[in-house]
C-alpha cells in the first residue's frame, strides 16, 4: 500500500520539475461532501474559473484534519509553527485544462501560519480556536473562528473509519474528489 503513495503515474499531468517549496503531513482527515446547486456555487467562484462537476453535479466539501511537519524547503520543523489543526471548505474547479480546488475558507489554530498563508499565498485563512482529539477509535473535532472582523464559523464533529483503506477507482466520485493536484487563488 505504501508504495502507491510514492507513485506518480496516476496523476493527470507530470510532476513539476521545480523543487517543492513546502512540506506537510495530514492526519485524521475527514473528507465530507454534499451535492450543491451548480448555479449557487458558480456565483461564488472567480469568473476566470469554471465550476467542475461530476456527472453534472457540483460538490462542496468540509475537510477537518491536523497537520504536522509543516516547514519550508530547507528549513527544520519548528514546534509551535509546524503542527496544528485546520479545516477547509472547498469546491472543485477547472481553468479549462487543469482540475483543481477552490477554497472558500481555511481555518487554522495557528495565528502565525494564518498570517503567512494570507499574505504570501493569497489564501482565505482565518484564525480559529480548534481541538482535534483522537479518542479510542474516533476523532473529536471542534473549530470556532476567532479571527477579528471576519464572519463567524463553527464546526463540531465526531468521525471514525467505517471500512478498510481502499484506493479510489478511476472514474468514481471518490477518485474525482481526491485526485486534485492544483489549487486556485486570486490576488486580493
């Protein structure tokens, strides 16, 4: 199984030749999705992007998890800065060639990381008070946005695996949702 995660032949385009700029590991991830009216979502994304659909259906996702080992290329992980919970709300878009992700919001429990992501990556990050606890066989997750002068947002959930790990089959909704290697953003 582990060898699959080191393969790149399933990707829809070649890996970039440039070295990566960041490293991070995701843990205890929930990938929750709901079908949405395409007209509603289309109105919320930039005109330069097209809403991507699966069998004509648009989707919105809520993805809570925690990250570790976050660091820039050539830098060591720093204890406070390199591990924290995050939750994102997303939909799926394309620029006409490459399928990707559009983030409506990304809340994180690290004020410095939020500042850096907003300033240098033009991503809609918000500071939040968060907790992600692994409790026996399930995850207890809570998030409450505390970013000054921003809309309120809260999430609470308990989740656990319901089956063995499986590789998403090409052509399935799971594959369509997960095999995204591009994110889009706009400069403010």
